[in-house]
C-alpha cells in the first residue's frame, strides 16, 4: 500500500472515484493544493477572509465534480478552471448585491450549486400569494441576520451544511477541522438560532 503522503494526485483521485478512503484522501488533496488556490485569489486582490471562503468553495466544487473528471492528469488545469469560475461568480455576486429578493435561505439545503458561494433563491414563489411571499421574505431576512451574527467558523459550518448540503465529514475536510468540532458548531448554532428566532427557525434544518 502506498504511504498516504507519497500518493500521486492521480492515485488519490482514482481512489476517491472508487469511494476508497474518502476522508483521508480528500483531506490530503485539500492540503496539497490549498495554498496554491488561496494564493490564486490573493493575486486577484481578494481580502483574506474572502480568499479563505472562496478556496473552501473551490474544494466543495472539486468534491462534487470529481467523478466527472475524465483525465486524471488534467486535475491541476481543472482545479484552476473551477477557481477562475468561482472568482468570476464572486465578482458578479458582489456587483449584484443591490438586487432585491435575494437572501440567505435555510430552505436551500442540499442545493446543487457547484461553483461559487451559495446564493439564496428568490423568495418570491409564483405559486404563493403576496401575503405568504411577504411572510417568507421576512422570515428569511431574520434568519439571514441571525446567521451573520454567529462566530465566523460556526457561520461557515452552517453555510456548508445548509447551502452546500455537505455532510459533517465533508465539512470537516473542507474546513480542516475535526468532525467533533463541526458537530459542536452545528449543535451550538442550532441552539442559538432556535433561542433567537423561535418559530422562525426549524431546528431540523441543521
């Protein structure tokens, strides 16, 4: 058996595609390319916190799209294509902040967005009446503000869990923290949001 640290990128990817040693292999892939991707966003002039978040988003996309990578030798090119797409999406998102009706929604859990930070859906559903839409918009705004007040690492765990639909093990790998830390963050976030939002928050969403 090849020693973990000595595995080639191609070997790591092949094992991941076969479902072997997923957590260890994904963590190794993350550690091997994290700094390169982080510096990519630094060179684009992004703030430190944005570089961190966007780098994590790149690896979320890698995790979701790895099975579709046909040529293992093209991983590096594919990785930075994702990074460029995420950077472009972030610029577009930043330029669109003034648009109305776009909020962070806990109903986005399990969404299929592969690249770029999770952007919430419009709260206006054509199948609902104006009163229902207004109440839903108000609820989402309350939840959005409450999530923003969480400590940064806890907030990121919540976003990856709800917006990206990642498992606790996947969140731990992406954020380079232990699964127990993820569990603790989500447990505390659930408690804080329930206490602060009451009926506006359904704790089953976490």
